[in-house]
C-alpha cells in the first residue's frame, strides 16, 4: 500500500506545506529525506518532475532542483539519464520520530526584591563600557584573531594586580593573576587542577552553597567547620581533619553570617596551612561593599608562606553578565591550573578583557564603586526600615549585600519563606546553607539591585505577615 502510494503520481501529497521561514531548498530537502528514511517514499520510487513538484508546492523550480541534487550527492536518490530521479535502492531505514510531548516554555520570572546575586544597572557605567568595547572593536588586539593566553590578557592582569595591591593589600605580581569567568570558575579550576578526588577540605558551616557544589563536584571530601562570632575555628578543623589538603573561607565577610575572621584565627589558619602543606581558598566576594571605613585587609596579604589562593569577581561590583573574575595563585599552582584551563574553555574574551582593563586603568571603576556603594547603602537602609515598620528588628550590616534575619518566635522557617514570597520579598532559608547539625534557622535577604521603595514596602508587608499567628 505504501509503495503503491509512493509510486503514484500524487505521492507529493505526502509533503505537507513547507515551513514559512527559511530557505525553501533546505526545507524541501529535509522533508524529502525524512520521507525516504522512514520508508514513506519506498526504495526505487520515482520522484516527480521538478517543474511539477514546484508547481504543486508553490516554490521556485530552482529550489526543487537544488534539493534533488543534494539528495543525489548524499546517496538518498539516484539520477538516471533520460528516466528521471529515483529514491535510492539502499538507504538507512529510520523509524518515524515519536510525537514529542508539548514542553511548556520557560517564562522569565521577574526577581522579587531581596533576591541574592542581583546587581543594579548603572547607566553611566554601561554607556562608558559600551564606548570602551567599541574602541576595542575599532582597534582589536592581535589575540582576537588566534587562541590567546589561558591566563588572560597581560593588560587586564596588570590592572587587576594594581587594584588589589592598593585596595585589598594583596601581595602579588601580575603573572600570578589568572582571569576567569567568575569566582565559581576560579574555585573549580583550583579544586580540579590542584586537589585530587577524595582530598579533605574544610568548609565554613553554614556556608556558600555554590562553593559546596563546586568542591563536591570535583570529588573532594568536605569537612564542615562551624562558624561562630569569630568565623571559622581552625582548632575545630584540626580536630576533625588534621590532614585536610585545603580550607575554603570567606574571611572578610563570611557568607552568610556576615562575621569577620578574627586576627587570632587568621594567624592560626595560616600557621596550620604552612605546617600541613595545605592551601587556603580565600573567596573575597563582596569586599568592595563596606559602609563604615575602608575595606578590610585580605588574608592573602598576611600570608608569608605562599599558601593562600585569593579569589575575586567583578560580578558583584559591576554586573554578573560581565562574567569576569580572577584568581591570584601561589607560584607552584600556576602551571597546573593553566594546564587545566587550556584543556577546557581555553581563554577568556580579549574584547571584554580589553574594555575592562581600560575601565580600571582610566579610573572609571573607582567612580563606579562610589555610586554602587551609595545605592547599596540606600537599599540596605530601606530594607531595614521596612522590616522595622513591620515590627521586625534587625541590625544593619556594615558590609556586604545581604542580611540575616532571625525568625519571629513560633514561626516555622518554611512558613516564613512562603509568607515572604506572598508579601513580595525574596528570602532564603538559612538552615539550607548548613552542612551539619545543629543548624541555625533564619532568613537570608539580599538588598542589592532593587529600588529602595520596593524593598521597603515588601519588607514592611512581610513583617506584618510574619507576626500573624500561624
């Protein structure tokens, strides 16, 4: 039956109306090939004259000729002189594709005020950066036209080194800087390029969930070390895993609790790393946002033994879509990290690097940070004011882009998250950031990237909702 239909003069009815977009030749070729492979056009069946098929489908004859020629070239059809074009006698046979279930299109959900990891657009910065990108395109560097240095462009590495020496007290030279696609990428490169699966790593508890996922993904054995008012306690880490190969810390502003690693614990952590031959991963994710006094000195700047990997990013200070971060590596780690980088994504975009280097070198970054801090402070104050208006007391953090909110007595954490969402405020459960028990319960709320009025109103509504009886 199928062969009779395929050989009949009306077999072209098998071809539905071709898609309205794209080249006719491509659409016709794809449809004919599908019919041949699924045996709806039988081996040896004669194809109709190109003029007749073009008329039947309402396409140019040239498109039909081109489609036939491609089928012949690929062996799906045979052209016989004086006889016409036929389906080849030997072609792969494919079962008809099963109908695909309709998949709902993912909607871009607008972020609620309070969502972590959100940056505020700065029209002045975006305009400046656009001009700098245009300058790079007008006079592109040679590395745009070949595979560049996996370590990053020398110009940007030098600019980052100058900034970190002046602003964070990091002890480095530009050859220690590796440009990455953000802090997460830097952590992953060190975890997989320096450490081995099964190695024990101390990690703050509670801590940064993305770092936990990254280190676990590298096959490392995570050892939770509780955080208190002085930060991570090295003595507790030694008691649990004295032979750990590394420690991941956020010493200048611990995530999520916001505490600063005390001086005595900094010294103890550095001493342990020197004696154990271990590495310290210092994630300095939001040091630019300190509201009372200058940024705190880095742990790396105190390290005289070359045991600290310093990790930073421009995602918080500028915007996450820039996708540029960096790692400052001790000398022994440079080659293994670069070897891994070269096997993966090869090297970062020289266009973006050039524009960012100019942004740093010409003083635009310092001016941007002044505006960004002012916006973040205003957002923080609005969030705190809204919570207070709703009957919830919270101390404004001196640094960072989020705060931790204790729960109202008797309110379940999951219920608090749900009430926050209903009030239009995004909040994250603090317990979910713990790796071991006991856990502290509360909410983590961000304030970067949102209008102060929106934050204040949402926080007030949540405060009122949180105090209602369950």
